[in-house]
C-alpha cells in the first residue's frame, strides 16, 4: 500500500521518503524496475549496538521510539536544504 501512495504522490510533486535503512536493498531493487523520478529516498538507521533491544520485551517500542527521533532529525536536516 505505501509503495502505491509514494508512486501516486510522485506523479504530481517532488517528495522525500524517509525509511529504515533495512529497506534499502528492496527499495533500490524496485527502483531499478520502476524508476520514480520525483521521489527521493533517505535511509535512516540506528547503530548496530541497538539491535539487541529487539530481543527484549518493550525493546521494540524503545527501538522504534529512538528510530523515530533519528528520522525526525533527518527530516529537519532535509527541510533545511
């Protein structure tokens, strides 16, 4: 569903998509098949040392919270450009 939203928005305006760096290979593979000229992707990741958080109860929430702050910081930097 999200891919279709990105495709449709990209037809009428320039957009940035901020996503996890874990999605990079799948997205770049899809872009080779179907280039999206008005869409730019920015990949945000957390340091590998944070990955063990995903193994503990509540760790996924903390990981997601930290990732959202990193994405917010990236969005602010991109907006200033």
